[in-house]
C-alpha cells in the first residue's frame, strides 16, 4: 500500500482529468504558493519508500564465508546499512556487480557469476 503515497503526496487520482492531474504537478517546477509544501510532501513520500528504491541488497547484497573461499586478507566487510544499501564489491565471497557489456556493437547484460554467457 506504500506505493500509493506518491500519488497521495502529489494529489493525483484517476477521478481527475489528465489536465487536472497535470495541474497538481505544476507546483513542483513552478514558483507558486503551494510549491514548498508540495515538494516537501513528495520528498517525504520518496523517503518512506527507500527500501523499494534501494532493494538491491535484498536481492544480491549477501556475502559467502566458507572454507571453499580463499580470503584475500582485506578487512572484513561492514555494511553501511545491511538492508537498504547495496554496496558492490569484489572481495572473495561477494557476487560480482551486475554490468552491461558491449560486444560487436551491441549492448548485452553481463551475468553475475552464474555461469551464463553473454
């Protein structure tokens, strides 16, 4: 249900016409009496959804630690925020960061250590 906080902060609804909804957005880029309050409401709505917008660590921010992994001697990883912030790394035991690669002039997805080709 938190996804609707952006619509609520912007006062957008399907009951309004497209022109009315666009008019609700005008204070975001214009200097109107309601601009400061509208921008603040939008900022608060975005802040309330940081876990949604920064979900990478939920999916692949893990580290493996086992005797099958040869440590490189670097300091142990200490996350800034163990849930919300994904910090890519190359320390042994961490999945490789996702990347796009170009091959023969075409952009392709690079797969993170799953044995897939391009």
